[in-house]
C-alpha cells in the first residue's frame, strides 16, 4: 500500500510557503512587524491569511482524496481482485 502522507515536492513547497504566509499574517496582525507605509496592517494580514490557506488547500485535498480511495476503493472503481486462497476439502 502506498504511503498516504507522501506528497509531491511542489505541493510540499506550496504547503511550506502557505505556512510562512500565515505566520506573516500573525506577525502583522499583532503589530510585531512594521507594515510598509500606506498599507493597513489588518488588510495585509487578511490577504496573507487567505493566500496562505489557498496555498495549503491542494495538499490537504490530495491527502483526503488518497484516504478516501484507500478506505472505500469500490466507490472509485478500484476493485481488489484477490483470489480465494481457502482450501476446499
């Protein structure tokens, strides 16, 4: 069985970048980092939060999809063709 948590490298990079954007949103919302002139900190924090979540969604979707496929393969057309190995008398 394939490892469900193994993700492609581009999704891992997107996941890490999304985490960094969410961390940046937290820092800007609490005024721990200074905001460039002319930009509202709440607006910037909201935009970073939404962008971070959007970058993290594909990895979460892929893990949910793989989990659903492994839990109910008949729903996705993947039938397990195991032969009956019991001995008959």
